[in-house]
């Protein structure tokens, strides 16, 4: 799905929220509907496309989230970067368990006889010079030093 289509559809869905607010829907329920029809649309397959985004994409989505807060459809301003960070941290944690569908994509566990500081995961990280390779979900998280 093309990025502009996602933004267009999400903007159109703000009109649905406007109609629901006029009908007397509470902020709590508007917040739930916003997440269901807009945030979930944006977050679909975000691990695949987020590494290849433009700054303008992030600005457009954050602008949409700010408008939603301004119009009273959500409780607080949502930031795409925080949503992605939380989502990918959760997915990476699940993937490191042996029974997850993407576990086989992870690098092999590193073995060392030294007592080193932990990186947050026990996976070997190979030196990769290609930015394109680093932007892939698994590699993006493996190279993240936080």
C-alpha cells in the first residue's frame, strides 16, 4: 500500500471521529476508535517499512496525530517514533523466544569467554557497512545499542 494512500485514508477517517464526537461519544471511546481505525492502519507492517521512511513521512503522521489531539479525538499527543519503538521492542522480545515465527531470522547467539557488558540481547552482530541492510527490522534492532 502506498504511503500517500495511508495518509489520505487516515485523514478521511478523522471525519468519522468528528461525526462520532458530534453524536456525543466520550473522549475515552473516541480514543479507542482512533486507535482502531487510524493508528492500527498506520502501524500495520510498520516494522517492514519504517526503516525506509522519509523524514517527511514521519512529519506527516505526527502532524495527523497532533490534529487528532487538537480536535479532541485522543487523550494525548501521539508520536510515531515512540509507537514504533514500543512496538518493535515488544516484537523483538517476543522474537528472541524460540517459539516465535521470526526467531529463525535472528543472528546466532554470540559465544564469548569474557565477562562483557550486555547489549540488551545475546546475539552476535556482524559488521555491516550497507545502510540498506541496517534498515531491515532485525538488523535495526540488533544494531541498536540501547
